[in-house]
């Protein structure tokens, strides 16, 4: 598995889940120390990335295109 943050090597680890009191398997990055577990992964997958606003900024070159060019 590749680290999402630094693309480093991640190893499988077992972590204790405090809420359910059982150990869960997750991933630990050897380079940056990032840790991820199935719960975090599920959150990440279900989270829809914000849609980039298509609102034009007044005065930007894109907004002026096609206008005022006589
Ligand atoms: Zn990393």
C-alpha cells in the first residue's frame, strides 16, 4: 500500500479501536508516520470532494472573453 500523503511505503498494523474494544487492521506509513484504518478509509471514500465553483470572477479574462471585442 502506498501512503496517500507522501507516497511512501505503508505497512499493515493492528490497532486497538477504543470504541468497539477490538483490534482493527490498518496501515502505517514508514516515512511520514501517517496512520489509516478502515474507518478512516471509509470516511475518505464516502466523502465527496467539493465541486469547484464555476462562478466567474468579475473582470477575469474568462469573463471578458467574447465581450467587448469589436
Ligand atoms: Zn507517508
